[in-house]
C-alpha cells in the first residue's frame, strides 16, 4: 500500500466513524436533554403512589416465641409487621424470609384480590379508577423483577400501573407513561437495548472504539495536512 492509499483509506475511515458516531452523539444529547427536563421523583411516580405505613388494627397475636418455632432453618431475626392490614411475623434466617400469620401461627397464605385492592387504596394518590387487576406469573419488561406479582392498571392520564408483591401486598413499583418514555431514552443513552441496565454492552464499546478511531484518525490527518503533505512548488516567472 502506498502512502497516498494509506491516507486516502484513513480519511475514509475517519468520515464513516464520524457519521456513525455523529448519530449516536445526537441520541446521547437528545436523550440526556429529555432526562434532564423531568425530576426523578416525577418519573418514578412518587406523586401518584407511595408506600404506606400500616397500623395493626388487632394486636391480639400469638407470642413471637411460638411463631419462631415454625421456621425451618437457622433463625437470625423476627419482627411483627402488617400485610394488607393483617398482622404477620416476618422470620428471617438462612432459608430466607418466612411469613407467619400472627393470629393463627400458620404459614402466610397468598394474598387475594380483595387484599390487593385494599392495599392499593392505601398506596394510590391519583384520581383514576382501577380498570384491570391481574396476578402475573410472567412479568413485563417494565417491571424487571421476578414473578409472581399483582398488576393494577388505572384510567388516569398518566396510564399508571402499580405492581404489588404477591405475598405481602407491598408496593414494588410504579410505572407511568412518563416513566416508559424516560426508560426508552435511558435505553438510547446507555445503549443497552435488552435489559437497559448494562453499562458494558458491546454497542457502547463499539461507540467508544469509533470515538477513539475518529479522534486518532482526525489527529493524524491534521498532522499529515500541516506537516507531511508535499508543499506546492513555486513557479518563477
């Protein structure tokens, strides 16, 4: 390859790298501007729903020592809590967390639809009404947590969806129209088109490589044109 061919191909690589990189830079700026326009609490839907503090309406419960005997592993901690308005003991140990009905001492039964509606009424602060309620064993991408989970859809202007834990009725996630657009912009920003939480994707690495190629080739072309290009000969009259 001659020197002339080398500089020609280098200039061509510089142009293509700049074109591809320019598109991504535009997406970075556009998505970054969008995300900067909205407070994160608004994106998370904090004005539409938030976790509530439950109060136990009935304090007649079995002693915690009795409940602790139901744990099937090595117990490290226990506490009295409330699940959808019902008293429960949360037993924590090497087998994970086990819930015990504080009234009966039996293992906690799965939460039903009525309990979910009651819990959602405590969480939701908007003006909409529930238009769909379902227990999901396969969760949508916007939830990003393992199933099962209860999903509630509201008819408000924000297209709000609440996700409640299937065992405890605890509020796990709030999703709105703004959150979904923000999530799409976040995907474009970090270039993770699958899970949207990977900062080491091959797309991002490719963009970084093209940025490096663009910078190095541009610097080399500047040096070549200033210092290495043959200067035209002056013709004496």
